[in-house]
C-alpha cells in the first residue's frame, strides 16, 4: 500500500520508497512518499496561511482537538505500539508504552492551556498596570529522530498546537509508518486545513527546506549533535528563526562501594539495553569505585548473556534488533574500536545471525577502559556499556562529567553525602539517584547541558517557553 504526505488538509505524494521491518527485513511494511523541496514549501505555505485562523481559535476548541488526538492514541495504543515496534525494532511492550505516552502528552497539553498564561505586575508609575501575555510563536518546523517515533513527535506537536502554532512536521525517514499513523489521527481530530502538515523524506532535502525557510518562525529538532549544529546555523542564517535542539548523550552512571548491588545491576541493564541502547539518555559509561567494580563485572557478565535478543514483536524478547543496517554497522565499528583501544570485552560483542534476517547484536559489556577512550567519549547508540574504575568517590563523580555531552547522569549509593556531592557537581540536565539514567516523565522539564542541548527545555510547563512569545503590556488606567 502507498502512504502519502499530508499538506494543507490533503493527502498527496510521489517518489514512494519501501519501509522494512528491522526484525525481519523480508517483511515490507509499506510504500511511503518522499517529499521534495517544492512539496515542503507548499506545506510551509499552508501552515503560514492557517496561522491567523488557528491562533484565533478559542482555547476551549483547541483543547477539544487535543483531547480527540489523545483519546484516539490511547484507545489504539496496542495496535499503534505494535506497528511502532515492527517499524523501529523496540520490544512491543516498549512500543505500546510509547504510544500510551504520546496519548497522555496530548491530554497533558489540553489541560496545560486551561491554566493562566500571563502575569500581572505593579508599575513604578501611577495608575499604570503591567501585564504579560503569551502569544503563539507562529509557524513551527518540527524535525524528529527515529528512536521514539511517536513520543518525540507528540511532545513537540502537542504543545505547538496547544499554544496556537501551526506545524510542518518532518519525521525521520526510517520511521514513516508511525508518523503516518499519528498524522492520520491528527487529520481526523477537527483541525482546520493547513494547521498541521506532515512531509516525509530525507533530512538533506525536506529537513534542509525547513531549516532554510524564512517563512517559518521556529524550528524544534531532536537528533544528533552533528546535525543539530548544522540546523541551528541554518535557522539563524535564514530568518533568525527561534531554535530548540535536543541532541546526543554519553550518559554516566556512578556506582559507589556502598551501593545496593541489585539496584545497580538492574539500573545498568535497563539504562544500557532497553530500546537496544538507542536512547539519548541510555547509560553508556558506568564509573565505579574499587570495591564495587569487580562485583559489577562478575554480576553483569553473568546477567547479560541471559537477556533474550529477538524479534521485537515476540513478547518474550528483552532486546530487539538495531533500527537499521547503518546502526548495526556503527555498533560493530565501535566494538572493534573498543578492542583496539585496549578495553576488555567481558560480554557480547557480536552480531547475531537469526532465522529471520534482522539487525541483531549481542548486549555488550566492556571493562578495563579509561574515560578518554573513544568508546567512552562518542555516542555509540547501541547495546554497549563500558565500566570505568575510579580510585575514590570524588574522582568517580568528577569523571561523570568528563564528556562533551550533558544530557543525563546518575548515581547509585546509600550515602546522602555522596548524593549531595553528585547533585552539586553533575553537569547534566537530568539527574537520577538510585535508578537508571534513562527513564523520564512527560510533565517535567526534559533537556541537557553542553553539546546535548541548545535552546529552552522541552516537555512539561517548560515547553511553553519555546512555543510562545511574551508580550509585555503597559496600560495607563484612567487619566482624570
Ligand atoms: P539525526 O541523524 O541527527 O536525524 C534527526 C532528524 O534530522 C531526522 O529527521 C533527519 O532526517 C533530520 N536531518 C538530518 N540531516 C538534516 C539536515 N541537514 N537538515 C535538516 N534535517 C536533517 O538523528 P537520528 O539518527 O535520527 O537519531 C539519533 C540521534 O538522536 C542520537 O544522537 C540521539 O542521542 C539523538 N536523540 C536525542 C534526544 C534528546 O532528546 N536529546 C532524543 C532522542 C534522540 P533523516 O534521518 O530522515 O534523513
Ligand atoms: Mg542519523
């Protein structure tokens, strides 16, 4: 079947390409349109034209559209989650949880806009009142990665629409089916034509047309730091668009001698291997003090081989395939690099040949490496975790910051003093105590420091800062 783009309230498409299942590349999911720059520009013009209509919609009607989208996502989460897992490769229970989260995100923003959106101040002048008011930023380009094909689009699209913006959404080329399913639901929710547009296609064509358009007011991007830097530069040099970029991570988990070993092992397994390690918040550096370090090596080397790698749609699967051949190649390259850098391969390290052709790789543990090795500095984005030994608590906490990234970091310890020291010095946007670095909630700020983020935080009430602009209003009340 052929699936089209959604532009100005119409389905339209050309240049169809086949999307395959990473658990079984013989399984073809569908044929998806690939937009060109002209298609993208028509989507942008449609969104610009619909701006004045949508911003004038009463909030109660915007709320009802968002609730319709949220309800449809929640009612169909099992089916949408399974389709997501078939396309992206994460185990089906994770796919279903993600579809549910996307639904809840639309409901969250439906409620959020019921709250007061402005403030009142006193003035130094007599009979004068100062107020602030939040206006939509305007027309927003949304560019998303493939690793959360429903949750990330939802956490950008929902606040964009809620705060009165119109949207041009470009999903990652690898996951058009999830984007199309979400778009179908949005198209049936009661929006005026042109308020929401979806253009599938490559970053270099569709993405570039968005970031270099001077007709858009803002671009929100999630993806790699390399692409994010180019996007930010394009946005600034083409119309000085507002930009928000959530990018890569190289997240450290510190495990101290006094840690609960069971909590530590479970946090590492969850953080490193859930979603096949393809999470921006995945744990990839475990920094441990001398008593705990050998115990972690022993426990993890026994536990990791028991994890079942397999088809994402098999409910007994712990770890699905990587999302693409390119991802598999990247992981293989980093494992070879780790060995050549002198790290010790403790578990895994190999591609898995299965009955159905898919991009399977063993969950992998390195030990004996040091922080400056490339495998401990660069984002691998796969099921690979490296143990680094630190001589004492202070150096372990200091090493947690020893990367260019600053998305998430965590500590496992029973010592309140060590927790305080960690919280005071960890340079990351999301900090976790006695839990995995990887799990976040939708109603609180999300984002990172250093090369991991640029611009305001996402999610929760933080999203409002990006999707609105503030007017400050000075009123003189009566002159008699
Ligand atoms: P990516 O390669 O940077 O791509 C992200 C998006 O940008 C895709 O839609 C891509 O299109 C598009 N794109 C690529 N080049 C572009 C260009 N020159 N101009 C405009 N758009 C362009 O990232 P990915 O491989 O999809 O995802 C993995 C990365 O995302 C990892 O680094 C991960 O850490 C990061 N991530 C970060 C967060 C966070 O919140 N911090 C969350 C999830 C993922 P095509 O791929 O379709 O060509
Ligand atoms: Mg990429």
